[in-house]
C-alpha cells in the first residue's frame, strides 16, 4: 500500500475547516479549507436574470459561478486573467455552476440570479472540489436568508452537494489529492455527489495512462465513502459556527 | 423501450461517413459525419514547440487542438468567436487535445507540434465525439506521412481513439444522441475509449437529474459496444478511400 | 504569350463548380469552387436590423457579410482571428457586403438582415471573387424562399453579381489568377460586374509596378468576357443541382 | 452642368494648403488641407523591421501607415478606437501604406521602418486622398534628411504620389468631393497616381448605382488633370515653406 | 539659484498661446500652448447621460474627459492605445474630468453630457496642466453657446480653473516644468486652482526623494502666483481672438 | 464637533489588525485590517526585470503593484475586471507602486522584481491606504528573507511607509474615513508618509467643494499624528505575530 506524505490513509480526506460568514457583505459565504487548500465561496443574489431567460415560461431564475485564483495563492505566482480567461478557469467555473444548478429548482426562484464567486486564497490541489463543497453551503445560507425575508416562498434546494477528487498512483486509489499527489497521478477523477447518494457529475481523465471500467467502480465507491463525513460538516457549518473535521 | 425518431435501436450509432483528404493542404485530414453532424478534422505539423516545453528533458513535442463551429452550421446562426472564446469552445478543444495526447508518446516527436483543427460544418449533436474520432484518423495520417518522410523515426501512437456520447431519456440508455435527443436527455455522458478497450476520459453530467453508480456501468458497456464498429471504420478510412458504416 | 501552369489560356477562368444546399440549415447556401479555391457561402436571415437603421424612413433592411479562412485552408496554417480581425479580412468582408448591397433594394426588405457568411475551405487565389459569385447565388436562393413564404412581398434583387480577378504578369493580362500567379503579378485588379454589364466595384493595385489607363480598359474588357459564362452557371445552379463549367 | 455649393467647377480641386514641419519631433511632417479637410501626416523612422522581413534576402526595410480621426474632427463626435479598429480605418491605412510602398525601393532601406501617421484634425470629405498626398511629402522630407545624415546611401523614392477622389452626382463627374457631395454621390472613386502619370491604385464603388466602362475612362482623365497642380504644390512644399494653391 | 535652460526665472510660466476655435465642429475648442507643449481641447455636447445617472433625482448632467497623445507628439513615437489604455492615460483623463466637474453645477445641465477631448499635438512637459487650462476655456465657450441658444437656462459654471506643475530640482522650486526639467525633478506636484484662489486638486509625488510640509506650502504659493496671469489670458481668449502671454 | 458613527474622535484611526504570513507561498505577506476594511498584501520575488530596464547602467531591479477587489468584497457585487481594467484600479495600483519605490534603492536589487499584489477581501473605505501600509510590511518581510538567503547583499529599504486618508465633512477634519464617511466628504486627501516624517505623496481632491491652503496644512498635521502608532504596529508585526492596535 502506498504511503502518503502527510500520513493519511488512501481513503482519508485532508482535515476540513469551514468558516461561515468570512466576509460581511455577501448573502451567504464561507471560507472552506481542504488541508492547505483554501477557497472563499460567496453567493450574491441579484434581481436580474440573463437575457436568454427573459420571457421564458414558466418563469425561472438562474445560478452561475465564477472561479479565480489569487496571484499569490500558488507556489509560482498566477497572472491575473485581465485580458482573457483561461480554458482551465472556464472549465472549472462551468463545472461549479452546473453542479449546483443540478440540485436547485430554478422555477422556484423567478427573477433571481444566484452569483457564486469562488476565489482561491491558497491552492494545494483540489480547489474545484473544495469550491463546490463550500459553494453549496454558501448557497444554502443565502437561500435560507431569502426564505426568512420572504424573497423566496419555497425552498428551491432539492439535495446537498459535495465533491472530492480521486486519483490513482502506481495502481493505488487515493482520495482528495494534494498538489504533490495530483501532479504524480496516472488518473484523476472529480466526483460530485448529492447527499442522497446520487451522482451529479463525474469527470475522469487518464493523465498518464488509460484506465478500466473496474477502476471507475472503485473510484465511485471511494468517493461516496469519503464524502459521508463532509456532508455532516456542511450541516454543522450551517448552524453558523466554525467547524473542523 | 423508447422509440427513436430516426428508427435506430438504443444501442445503434448513426450512419458514419469518413472522407479522407477532404482538403489538400494539411498533413492529415478527414471530413467525418455522425449522421447529420459533419466535422472537418485537419492536422497541421509545425516545427515549433510551445515555450513551456523548451529545454525540457527529455525533449518532447506537443499536440493541441482548436474547435470551432461555422456560423451557418446550426439552426440558429452561431456568432463568430472573434472577441472571446466561449467556455463551451474551450472545454471542447481542451477535451480533444487531452484525449489524443493520451495515446501519443510525445518524447518520440521532439521539436514537433501537432495542431489539430476541428471545424464543425454542420451540427446535429455529438460534435465533440465526432471530432475526436475524426481527429484520431487525421493524426494517424499525418504521423504516417512523417514516418514515410523520415521526419519521425518511430511511431509515437500507442493506441487508437474513438468517442461516443451516451444519454438517458426517461430511463432508457441511448448511444450517439442527435441534437433533438440531446436536448431532452436527463443525463449526458461522453466516453472516450482506446481501441484496446481502456478508458481515456469520461465526462458525465446529470443535466436534469442525478444518476446512480449502476447507470455509469451500463453507460460504459453501451459505449464500448457502440464504438467497436467505429474502430473498424477508422482503420478502413486509413486506406485512403471514403468509407461508410 | 505567357503559358499558364495549368494550361489555361490567358482569358480562361478555372473550372467552376457550384454545389447548392451544401449545408442544411441556412436559408440559402452554396459551396463554390474556382479551381482549387473552395468557399462556402451561406445566407442567414435575421429578424433584426442594426441600431443605425432603427426608425429610418422609409423603413429598410440590411445586408452584411463576414469572411474567414479555415486554419487548414492554406499551405501555411492560418491562425484563427480570435482576438482581432485582420485588416485583410475586414477589407474583404466589407467588399462582399458592398457588392451585394449594390443590387438589393433594401427598402423592400424591412426588418430583415441578410447575414452572409463566406468561409474559405480551401484557398488557391481568388477567394474574394469566388465568395462574391457564390454569395450572390446563396442570396438569391434565400430571397426566393422568403418570397415563397410571403416573408418578402416583392423581389428586392435588381441584377445578378459575379466577380473575377485580372492580373498582369510580364505584360500579359491573365484572368482568374491562382495563388501561384497572384504572387507573381505586377498588377492585381478585382472586378465586380452586374449581369447587365455594369460595374459595381473595381479595385486595382500595382503590387510591383504602376500601370496605365489603357491597362484599365483592357482589364475591364477581359473581366466582362470572362464573367459571361459565370452568370450562366449561376442561373443553372439556382435550379438546385450541382453545376460545373 | 451641376453647380457646386462652393462655386467650384466640376474639375476643380478645393484650395490646398501645405504646412511643412507642423510639429517638431517627427523626421518629416506636414499639415495638409484639402479645403476644410485637414490631416497631419508624420513620418517616424524606426531602426527595426517587422518579424516577417527578418533574414529576408536581399535585406529590405518596411513602410507602413496608421490612420485615425480625432474625436472632434467631425460634425458628430467620433469615438476613439480604443478597443477595436474599425474596418473603415483598416481599409484606409492599408491603402495609404500600399500607395507609398508602390514608389519606394525598400531594398535601399535595410533595417529601416518608415512609420506614417495620418491623423485627421478636421474632416470634410477626402481625408484618405489628402492623407496620401500629404504623406508623400512627409516621406520625402524624412528620406532627404536620412540621405543628408548618411543613414540612407541612395534615394529609395522612385516617383511622386498624389491622390484625389472623383465622384458622379446626377450624371456629372466632380473631382475632390467634400463631405456634402460625397454623401450624395452615386459613384465614388479614389485614384492614386504617380507624378509620371502612372496609376498606383484605383478603387471605385457604385454606392447607389452601378457604372459603365466609359465612366472609368472619364474618371481617370479627370483625376489626372486635377492632380497636375497638386504635384507642383508638393514640390514647392518640399522647399520648406507654407504653400497654398 | 538654479538657471533654467530657457532663461526663465524659477517662478515664470513658459509663453502661453491660446487659439480659440482651432477646429470648426466642436461646440467649444481651443489649441493651447505652454511653450512647446500644444494640446487641442474640444468640448462636444451630447444629448445623453451615462446609465448610472438615469433617473437620478434631482436630474443632473455629466462631464467627462478623454486624453490622448498623437503618435508623433513626442521625441520617441507613442504607440496608439488601440488595445488597452495605459494607466497614465487613465489617470490623466480622470484628473481632467474631476477638476472641471469641481466647478460645474451639473444639476443645471439635465440630459447633457459635456465630452472633453484633450489631444496632445506636441509634448514638452506639462501636458495635463495645459489640458486642464485649455479645457476650461473650451467648456466655457460651449456653455456660453448653449446659453445663447437656450439649451441651458442658467450658467452652471461656478468658477474658473487653471493648472500648473511645480517641481523641485536640487532644492529649488520651479514652476511649469518642461520635459527636460520634469525628468530631472526630485518632486513633482500638479496644482489645480479656481480663479477665486481655492484648491481643486493637488497631487504631488516625491519622484526621487520625499519632501516636507514646508515644501507643500511653498509650492502652493508658487502655483497661486504663477496662475494669476493665466486666468487673465483665459478671459481674453474667451473674447474669441488668439492671445499670447 | 462632529460625532462619528463608530464613536471615534476625529483624529482617531479605526482599530488596526495585522496578520503576518496569512498565506504560505509568497515571500512576504500580511492581511491588514483598517476596521472592516481587509486587504491581503503579498510580495512575490521574480528573477526577471521588465524590458525597459534591461541593460540599464547601473543595473537595477524593479517594484510594481497590482490591486483588485474580490467580487463579494463590497455591498454591491464588484464585476471582475476580465476584459479591461478600470481607471480607478489603474490609479490605485500605480499609487501603491510609486509609494514603495520611493523608499527602495532599486540599484541594490539587480535582476529582481518585487511584485506586490493587494487584493481587497472586504471594503469599507480606505482600501488604498490600508494596502500601502500592509504592502510595506510584506515588502520588508520579503527583503529580510532575501537578505537572510544572500539573494540581496544589502538592505535596499531606506525608510518605512504608511498611509492614511483625511477628509473634511461639514468643516471638520476626520482621519481614516470609512465608506459611509467617505461618500459624504467634501474633501478627500490621501497622505503617504515615511517613518522619518517626510511626505512621499499627497493626493487631494475637493469632491464637492474646493479647499484652501490652510486646510492642506491641517490635513498634513492630522495625518502625521494619526500614522505615528501605525508605524509602531508595522514594526511589531515584523516580529511575526498578529498585532492589533
């Protein structure tokens, strides 16, 4: 069995910390940490919907996401994307938006856009999975506030969402890869699950080698088992206190 | 069992047509058709490598892809991406590049960049999977030519590549969705396989509903079975004649 | 007398082929070939007019064109114009739009924009003249369809349009230059005529030497004579079948 | 015969004024006026050549032009082209560069780029023709200075250059159209001639109606006759004093 | 005491020349010269206000400025800002706009935007201060015209505006630095005053050394004294004739 | 005397908190808080210098800054500057860079660029002054590390730097305005001082009213007195622990 540099077992997540209300303005927000990876997830509620939804019947709202890395979040400085947005950034922010739209009934949110901003403060692998797990909490906080204020009549959120990466190094499955592991992995799969155990999205690439059907099954099982305590932490964080696990 | 508008069985690909050497200049190229979807795949060989590979040891070449839709390729005119490239386009072209790099040993191609252009002439669903299947043939044609001319010493291609989409509509699995089916699907997965039966990439999204682990297994099996004849057609097209199947 | 590499006489066009309805979606479209030069010309009809025409009296429609070369259309790969559009591209697409507006009574097309897309599949000299000749056919096909559906009340097209380049090499006039001839020409003139024999636009540059008034007269005569059969082919293509000549 | 609002005969240029050395820094520059149209033409000499000329054999220099209108140069404020350059601007600056390259032997100017800036201070029709006439003088001034300083060994300028527009309104030919005339013209042709009477470029568009071969001949004759005194003024301005005519 | 290369005393402005109505179209305009620095300042009046003011109560107009240097205005050619606007340009045009808004009661100008264009024809230091001094005159000319035509009911201008730079070289204060002095200065401060002696903006940077509170006082006094005759010249220029001083 | 909403006296700073090493990668970094305003200041050291410094004699390094606000840092969501950078952002980041270059001897840092990133996590007025105060600490931390590792031979930092805003509301001077105060201020001045009491930059605008020379003196005195304890906190933070004051 492979030994991980930080002493984790292959199926073990890094320590998770969730700080709700890290900033004071956005309707719902958390700072989430997967080990040394730290992502600020903020949900702003806007009273407009994009042009392509205007006049749609039945009326519906929208949810979209943006993702960015702070310049000093990484070992090598990341240039600000001031002229064009890289393919990687686009891919990740589309993934975050799609995942959360998967559990929201947008017909219950007419004339509302949920704008989700995921800004990476520090990056050590798994920024997109941490972002999705954190964005769900921020979204739930925002929705709860809108329900309290009567801006929403009915809870549009159908299920919880969390995500984890699973990789294979030298034939061993490892969950929640850090940067060092990620750069050595032969196979890297991101798995996004609902709290009820369904799959929202899987995305797997054989970075250095192709893989087999059985690998897929094992990865799915590993992800499901790793995300169980994460769903618990999300619920605890929604109580409003800092949680760690 | 669901009835498909074009009379296909759920596990049946659309008619495929491959026209090698559709244009005269690029080193390898085909026009590939998955039913009414038509994609021109061209490989240009360039004698430069990107800056991030300069001085790498061992020396290696590069392979990258660009994807675009002609304005009149779709029912509704597609605006040219002259100011910024959409997230969808970036996602697709990154996927194509990743898939083909997965079967090429770039250390056997020093100082060479394979530039793959996939231009959609007509779109009816599955443009990215048709593009990958066609791009593999174009790449193989280009590599064969470089081998003949001594520009490459050894064949860097380790395996064949083909791709297909699999969707779920009202609980039924369907392979190779056309546009009409695609827009109704609850789940849409793109599967990229090697000729030897390994997985290069899977990407599945529950567009309208989440899905279960068993669905993933069934999808993988359907894809594998659907792509068998496609690999045959690729080999036939490499003989240089138009093939249909 | 100069001998042309492809055996043509100086006043002879390259073989022309016109494939109507090359793609299935646009309202009118053809693939046109001037020898090895192949351009896909598609007309999309849009129910909006540009801001500067809003509220004009009398009401009028608009017609505009875009031109692009596929990356693999040329000997040396053409970079996609994703950040800025080159001066050459702008010049050509403005020329195409101007030429066709010259024969259309836009007051008969209120609230309609004809969007003409000319995409070069393969380039061997004369792409702009082939594009104009093909665009006219596509436009006529679109207009005929709008008339049949009652979207237009009256035919707004006043005359036919076709175009040809005429060059001078070592003192000899040659019509319809291919790429090889074009790069050697001392003088290059593009002539756009109406079917009734009038001039819509002439544009001539002494690439390597200046020229005289008499040259202009000879060029006009050569163009007029060369385009006669082209107008015939256009009419034949409008019958809906592939034509060659 | 048509009566012109400013009392000119159809074949008469507007009053021309040329102010050499209008600014103090550029190597050669003039402010040129065609009536109320005023263009500042400046030539900067740079010790670099564009990448595509590096290593060319024989070595050669380059000449290129940029054109712009000041925001307040026109009746309606012109937006600055800070995000993208319009097709019209590109067309004009390419025309200016082409015209002047037509009389310069760039092989006599190795490692030199002549950068020509034409900035319209006030626009009343004919800015591109005034720009070309002025740019020639500025270029000659710059070349003379380089010859005096030994930076050029031999005069690379082979001929003089001047330009004029000719239009047709209600069947009458008019030279050097002002803005009011230009917007009414059925046909608008720009003619660029060398001092020795050769044609460098003609560009004619039937804005509102097509035209005939005979029109072209008459236009050429009118341009030739109108530009005779302009060539005289250019020579006089090269003496360094303000000239009017 | 420091000796200035052009013979001025430390507290002496360069010769100023103001040419009203340098161009014919804009509502108010001047060419202003501070020695060899020449800036064309034009005010265009537009019947629109920016989106952020729409529906503001009480209704108000807007005033904004753009600044640019002609390519040949400087010793070394200035690249046109066609892709992005430099920080320096943004800083200067924001300064000009802020200064003039400081003396205009925009509530007296409902539905009006004053667009101020400052284009540097020739640069020899102090382009931003010359621009502000000139822009005030152009603005006053435009306002006077609007008052005459009844487009404004009441004069919205509350005070006059002029600006000057003050620098310190080797411990000596110098007003109105030219380029040569500017590049040697240890401290450079731009002072914008109203005619009534109040401060609109000060902006001072220790380019090569920090400075003391007493320096600030001396600079303010020097600016106040230097601008006295400038306010006189502005008034004279408003009579419509060229003034020098 | 004016009463401040948060109970401060007019001359009192908001509570300041400085968290050194907030992120783990950059060479020097702090999170600095001026009340509810929170800015992350990170210094990355790069082994390249900008082109305009290459070959300068004596050799010298460079220091530059970038500033950005996170989307959720403000009451109203801030759009990411992905297409163009606003004038405000440019103005602020140029100010930060200038201020710190004012105390660094760049000739002691050959072949080094200090890249300073100031990212606003939460904004409540005074982000630019907090950024400068924080950036100085981060820079000193980075320099100390380079000295320890021998990458720098001699300390290039000549003095400490801190900044504060001073405003005037209804005739009263207030230091360190929060957002609410800032939007009501008649006059807003940013003062950047060195620890030794010299001025690096002052920048003052009469937002709603002009001001007098005496105001400037009072502002300078208020700034000097307010920044005294700030310089103490900077020194304490350099010991590596979180400090508050």
